[in-house]
C-alpha cells in the first residue's frame, strides 16, 4: 500500500485529497504546511512513496519543501498542487524533481489520476 504525505494549508483540501486517494487504497498522512511536512519526512526517514503538496503555504511553501525533500530523499516522488498561475510558473524549473503540477480546483477523478500517474512513473 503506497504511503502518501499530503501538505496543504487548507484543511478542506487536505481532507478531500486524503479521502479521494484513500479510495485507491493509499495510506495518507497530512501536514498543514511545508515545515510540518518536512518534519514528518525527516522523522519517518522519507518512508513515503509520494509527496503531494500545495505550492502556496505559510511557514515553508511547497517549492521549498520539494527542494528539501528531493535533496534529502531523492527516491521520493513529488507532485505539486496550485490554484495560482504565478505559482505554477515558479514550479516550471523543477521538472527534474517534480512529476507534475495539478491545477486547483480539481475533481476527485483528476487528483486520483494524477496520483496514480506519479506513483507509476
């Protein structure tokens, strides 16, 4: 069963995403921001198959989190989410470490497909 770490500062998005990808049998852990997600990754020694993170968050944003996670846990697959065009543009230089950027709002089917594609890559 793949383990997925979800980081998003909006509780409703965290819960929706966790429920949606849980439908596919994935185990999920959630974090409110990038700093909390990095703490979880470090504490669990990167024992996740996928990091699914929002880009725009307080404390540590998703891009800083992705860079730190890729440095410390190079085997970890990373998928970003954003509802902001300028944030998507910021992520364009991260192709080497990020599988894809999912645009919000997304449907349950969209996020499930994006996660399945990232896990199978």
